[in-house]
């Protein structure tokens, strides 16, 4: 059974996630306010950040950076791309 949320990223009601995708308070906020579609957008953006910045998600400082970018992506001014990033065609 699906549930709908008023997605903060898309700006309209959309299908919500089945469970919190991240631990803690941030994960709960995402569960309550972010749609499946917006979560997929984040996963693509996160992959780009990991590749461009050569991050290792098991490293605490890299994980902290990604968490901050996730917060900005959904609840702030948005997560930016590195200056050197060139989108694939």
C-alpha cells in the first residue's frame, strides 16, 4: 500500500518512501517530507558527488559531508555540483 507525501523537493504531492532511508532525525524528516522520485534524484546526485570528489562513504568525514549535502538538497538551498563537473551528454 503506497502513501503520499507533500514532497518538499518536487513541490507537490507524490508517492512517499516505504521506510526511512537514513538513520536518525534526518532520515525521519526525509521519510515524512520526501517522495520516492525525489529520493531517486538525491541518489543520482550523491553518486555524482562521490565520484567527482572521490569520496569514500565509510570515512566519517566523507559521510558527514554527504549528510550535509543531503540536508541542503532537500531542506536548504540545494546541493551544488563541483565547479569542474561536466554533465554527461
